[in-house]
């Protein structure tokens, strides 16, 4: 499972960085979105151990086995990061549209490069 | 001394949030109401911050100061989020509120009409700033950073226009990428140490096994890059001058402190981490990188200041010079230099803020393109020499221009670091600490780094002086048929207020400098900070409601 996750993060990051460096605003925003997916997965993987089927909250009174439960902190972090990332991406989309309307081009510098 | 009630610590975060949210309920046409509410809020913020400052400084000059810890969820300290108030955060709170009031008053003149929800965004920006200064938790710092940035995106685009949107787009893209780096850094640190609490982190770092050390250092480095982008260290700073120039004047005035947030976090975290032995010794890679980066930023900023054709861009590059000076001074990692740097932080932020407000007033009367042409003509020597100059006898300078000119001159003196204003005192404090590393008159070896920084500090002052006098002469003396800009009283008073604050810093330089020294002392010896945070007892039952 570690390998799959690592490959997934790697592919997302690679594509994200490549798109981020492209000259069109739409490519930039998709690149940022892919990067934020990669970062969210990365935060997840930074929990104590990757586990499937382990509960993050242990029932009160039950015997606590620290090996059998998932780290809840990264999950809380990812949730926050998703919400913030989503909101800022939406805001960026609006700016992108405004820039398209005002400058008449979708180049990131607001004008086409001279050929 | 005044000792604040314990819940006052969270007021700088809650107050602007509530006021900002409340203003959403009113129509944008009710400008008077909105302006009144937001100015009253910032005045209250200033009062609260001053009380908190007095609380943090309560033990007088010698002691470690009083560190107030506020447990947000009332969990015992390594868990959940804490707010920590010490001298440094209290000082930054006061500075933020002191900048906000003049900026808001200035905005009443015309800027608040330029677009919707100006006051709400402004108050939310303040909330993010204050939260970032107060928090003692790395991830919470991220959240407050995002609140601040989201509000700043809105404010930067306030008033719209092609130039603003174009600069804003770059600003947002860069900051979104920086936020992702921030997250990667935080999660790496969490993955290795298992904690996000800054104080707990320091206790756990020495126990990190050698094989995970690399990961921890990588995490810290990535986190550092995110803050350096905000602070505008060269080569991560090319977005900054354009962005600050394009932003509306009152927004640029408060943005002057936003680049200082990056500096603040770097100062706090690097000194905390070094207490845990992470950059080992003052000559390790981290400190050197900060120092060299700071030096490069000063050089880049100073050249930019000289080359700037528009006043706004000049102000933007001054921000870079100021950031660079702070980073390089932090990189030296000496208590005395840090104290001087803190003084410099306050005075340069006030000066740059006043300058941004002033630039907009001055440029109202003139054509920006004419300005660019004037510099080009100067450079190529194609002046109006062949024109017959009428002998002007006793040209009267209109009152408005006189006031603007005097303020402009004061800004120039501040940015260049000439006496008697605090720009000089701050640079003097830094230089004197650099050349007396063991204390005044005690001698001690002066490193080559100190010589470099001293030379650059003085040269950057010279470049600011040249650029400011050139711009001043061109703006106020050269044009014979000058159009007097229409300036409202309410717009010139904030500039005067900011300059008066710097003047007060000069008059009160002794106590202020002693405060800065105590602050720097506390930062370089963070164990009392760590102890205080970790041993904060939970509030229990009724006692907690006290």
C-alpha cells in the first residue's frame, strides 16, 4: 500500500508542478488543484502508520492498544487543508476569469509573448 | 502594572472576526456606519493590545516577562491548540493595530467606495494577522495565515482594474503554492515528532532518532521556504514590488506588516529550533542561509530602489530592503543585533506604511507616464536645457504641496536612516551590537559577516537617500505648472499620525530599546517560554469561569 500511495503522490506532484509552470491560467489552476491533492495525500501518509480498518477514536473504557488505532490528527489536518484549498482555488478561478475579461488573453502575464 | 484578565488574550482574534462578520449584514451604501464600526473596532484592538503589551512586560526590564498561555479547548498543553502571548507577539499586535487605524481613516476619503466589503475584508485580515502572532501551534498558524491571505487577495484586488488583477493573479498563484509548501513542511515535522505544538516540538526534537533527523530537517527547510516567500527574500521576491505597487494605498499600508509576518515566524521558529539544537551553532547552514539571503535581498532591494521610476515601485523595493535587513540581522543570531532588528522592524514598518499612503496622495496630481519619461530624460541627458527658462522669482508653494513635501522628506529621512528619526537609531543599534559582540567596549572578534552587513546597511541607506531626493525634487520642485493634488484633511492626517508615531519612537527610544533588548533576550533563551506553555494548568470547573 505504501508503494501505491507513494506513486500516486509522485504522479500528482509531478503533473501539478509541470502544469503550474505552463503559460495558460487554466493550466496553472489545474496544476494547483493537482498539487493540493498530492499534499493532502501526503499529510495522510504522515500519520504514525498507514492502516486500513483502524478506528481513530477509541471507545471509552475499552482497553487501549496504541497499535490498533489510526492517528486522528492527520485526518483533522487534511480536512482543514481540503476546505481551505477548495475555497482559495475557487477564489483564484474568479480572479482568473476577471483577468481573462480585462486583458483579453488567458496568458499568465496578461499579454501574449512576442514571437 | 496592569494585569489583564486571562480571556483578553483571545480578544484580538475574536473582536475583528465578530465586527467583520457583523458588517456583512449592512448594505455597502451605509458607509458611515461601516467606517465607524471598523474604526471603533481597531481603536479597541489598539487598547487591548497595549494592555496585553503591559501585561507581557509586567515583570519590568530584568525578568523574563510574563508569558500568558490561553488553552483554547482547555486540554492539557501538548494536545489541542494554545495561544501564547509573550513580549514579541504583544509588540506585533500593537504594531498591527497602530497601522490599521491610519489605513482605515485614510480609506474613508475615497478608497472604501471603490468596491464592496472593504471593511469586512480589512477586519478579517487583521484577525488573521493577530492570530498568526498569537498562536503557539504550527497548524493553527497555517489556518491563520490562510485567513490573512484570503482576505488579502480580496483587498489586493479592491477597486479592480487591469494592472491590479494581473498583479493579483501572480500574487495568489505564488501564495497558493507557498501554502502547499507550508503544509508539506508541517506534516513532515508532525510525521517525525508527532506534535504540532511549538513548545512541545522543542522538547521532542532532541529525542528524534538519527535516521529521522534528515526528514525533520527537510521539513523545517520546506517550512522555512514558505515563510521566506512571504517575507520576500531574494530570489523568492519578484512578485512583491509589483503587487504592492498595484494594491490600493490603504491596503498597501497594511500589507507593509504582512511581509513582516514571515519575518516574525522565522525569528520565532528559528530561535526555538536552535534552542533544541537544530541549527547547530551560529555558523551552521540555516543561519548562514538566512544571513546570505538577507544580504542578497538588501542588495537587490537597494538596486531596485535606485532604478525605480514610479514612486509606488520605490516603496515596494523599500519593503524588500527592510525585509532583507531583518533577515540578515536574524541570521547573525546575536542577542544585541536581534534587539536592534526588532526596533528596525517597528520603525521601518511605520515608515513604509506612511510612504505608501503618501505616494497615492502625491501621484494624484501627476501623470505616471510623465514620471517615467522624466527619469529617462535624466538618464540620457536630454533635459529641457535648450528651452528658455523664465527666471522664477519667489514661486509660492501651495500649502498642500508644502505639507506633502515635508511628509515626503520625513519618509526619506526614515527610509535612509538619518538622524534624528528612528530609522537611524535602529540601524545604529544594530551596527553597535555587531561591532561590540561581547557588550559595549568589551571587544571581541568581529566576524567578516558583520562587516559585510554593516557596509550594505549604510549603502542601502545611501541608495534610499539618492532615490528619495531625486523623486522629491522631481515631484515637488521641478514642475513649474504643478497641478496641486486635491487632498482631503482626513487623508493627510493618517500620514501625519504614522510619522508622529515614529517621532514618538525617537523620543522614547530608551525605554523602547530596553523593551526590545528584553524581548530579544527572551527569544534567545526560550526555555522559560517552553516551560510556561507546557506547565499551563487546565482551567477546572468554576475556577475556569473566573
